[in-house]
C-alpha cells in the first residue's frame, strides 16, 4: 500500500489510522511511503502498488491531480486510490480526481480501516472478474 504526502507526519498519521491489518479478510498490509510524485509514478509503473492513499493537500502536486493523472495514464492495472482531504466540504471536489474513496482528516481509525478494506475487496473482486 502506497501512502503519498510531502509531509512525513501526514504519512505517519495515515499509516497509523490504517493499521497493519484493516480487516481479517484482506490480510496484513505493508506500506511504501512516498514523499514525491516521482516515487509514486515509479512505484505505480512498476506494478508495486495494490492501493494508493494520496494526500489531497500534498505540495507541490496534490493528491487530487495525481489521482486523476494516474487514472488517465495507467489505463491498465491502475491501482485503486483513496484521497484524503482536510475539509468535509472538499469531498465533492474529490470526485473530480476519480479516486475510489475519500477520507477526511483527522482520520478516524475505524472508518479508515473500513474504507481501506472495502476498496481492497472491490479491487480483488475486479481482478477475479478480469481473470
């Protein structure tokens, strides 16, 4: 699972909120932290990302624009994405990013784990259908 933010404390907060095992049926997760866009793109291009959690407030490139870029550039095998935003009112704006889900800071660990598990389940179901 890739976690992107230019701020280490935001990445740490996301990792802590998700936990090592968001749900029993999705297994343990390992984290790859990225502080820059180049790291995100390299990991996605290499197929190393099963889920990306992107900070909508990251600088200089925010998670919203990055999610939309990934969705359009990695047409085949684009990883599912969750976008984090600072204000509940920004949830509607996040739809533009085409992320699979949106979480609002401060992250609630129960909600975060539930959303992560659901997005992973949906991705696994799509992979089975594609065969």
